[in-house]
């Protein structure tokens, strides 16, 4: 079976230090409201910065009114430089999602790059809607502007 994979890369410049952006983003409780479908974040002390091996659960509101869950674990963490987390399970689907954030500080501002990699065991494992959702920026285009707005408003 051939796997099916997609990559979406988005960037934005934020008028804050790389460490400040990293510390805000690496505390999963702060994700609530960044993505329009994130309904709740739960787990052990999600308000603190999460490092390698730390995990949390995201509750996802679907357009149908149903709620799905995603369990995440941090797989790479270098304060002020890179933070990467991956799905341990995603909405009970045979899908592996990896989100990699890099932080490049220059002139007091930080270029934040968000890479979303999606891998399914096979093409047949994804619905047409999932292929569109994971292959195009779609609602993911709102995350970095929402992050920028929150941090620059503080």
C-alpha cells in the first residue's frame, strides 16, 4: 500500500522575541482559539511550556456538531528555535499529523514558520474532505495571524 502525505507551510512575522513566541506557543492551553475548531485543551498542566515527551489532548468541534479528540506529544523542543509535536491519535483515524514550528529572530521580530505534515497509511484511508483539509491551508491560515494578534496585543 502506498502512503498518502501532504505538507502545508505558512509563515508570519511577529513583533516579539523568539523566546516569547516559543513560550506562548509551547503552552498548549494557549492553543484554544488559535484554530477555529479547537474546542478544548486538556491534560496535565497545559498552561506550562511543554517539552519533549509532554502530552495533551485537543477536543475538536466538527461542523456536524460531533466532537473528536487528538492526542499530541512533543517530539522536539529547543527554546526560542523550534517546537515540534505529533499526533499519537487523531480523531480515531489512521492519520499521523506533525506540526513543526521554527522561530527565526531578527531586528527584535520573529519569523514564525509552521509546517503541517499529514501522513495516512494509504490513499484509501482519507476521505475526500480530509484530503482537501490536509492538502490545502484552509482554516490553518487563521492560526498564525491569531497568534500574532494575541502576542502583539499584550
